C-alpha cells in the first residue's frame, strides 16, 4: 500500500519525548543495505557453485528471519500500544499493518525460493530468489520511510524506555546461532559513519573490545564468502 500523506493535525500526541526510538532507523538501515545488495550477491554466484550459494543464501535467510521478527514484534506490541495511547494515529497504524501484510507475502516467497537455489546454485532456481528480492525491496522502499516519518515520532511520545528495550532484545534473540558477529557487522556497515557511534551507544567497552579483536575478523571472512573472494 503506497504511502499517502495524512493530515498532521491531531496525529502527534502532546507532551515531551518519553523514549529514544532512533534504533528503529538504525535497524532499518541494515535491512535496506542487506536486501538491497541481495540481487547482486545472487547474480554473483556462478552456476553450480554451491559453497558460494550457501553463503549468500544464509545471509538472505538471516535477513528474512530478522525482518520477520522485527515486524512480528511490532504486530504484537507496537500497534496495540499506539491504538490505545495514540488513537488519532489510527490511519497511520492501519497503513503499517497493510504494508506488513504485503511484506510478509514477499518474505514467504523468499523463504520458499532459497532452499532449492541453496542446494543447486543454478540460474533457474535463482530466478525465484531474485523475484522475491525485487518484491521485498519495492515494499521496503515504501514502508521504511513511511514508518520512520509517521510512526517513530509517535513512539517517542507514547512508549517507555523499557518497552523500546523489549523490541531491541526481541531483535537480538532472533539472530540465528552462529550469526552474531556477522549480524553485528552488517548493522555497523549500514550506519552512515561505519558504526562507531552505534558501538559506543549500544555496546559496553568489553563488547567493543571483543568486536575489535574477534568480530571484525569474522565479519571480514563473512564478507569475503558472500562476495566469492
């Protein structure tokens, strides 16, 4: 459902900010970058190169799991909270729900197309993956800026810090086993400054040290595998 401007009068709840929801845009950057480069990564796999296809398919699968979880959390807790606390935003929320439904159809298509291509690495099986990625990227291009413009400011005047942290923790728990450093690297790489601000905002000093000593090397290997280097 394309974004259509809605009258701003009455949409924004009164009062000061109650939380920082900037993490929404931060995670959106990862989805934009990850799914955005997906078609080129798929096309970069030579026919029959199942090792390379495995690396790219795992990346796309991890992104899909993350977006399923991200939207599932919003469906479970964010929309009910806004319906209750910011009823003037009902039209915005209804539009978000419709966009989620459209995105879900594209994610399900990707989830179904990945296994055959993962095992064959054949161009014929890649076609379904590419079609699903085109659908996902088109849907993201509508949904993410709409949500950042019309929902995040409302979140910041209706949710509590504890509620925002629940969404962050829900996202962390969705990362598949063995993909933590890779996922962190993708988040950092998608930030405008390469992730320095994100690291200092979200990770304590021991975590930043672990990233420098362990995570960066693992992420570099991950990117090399994705790009067939």
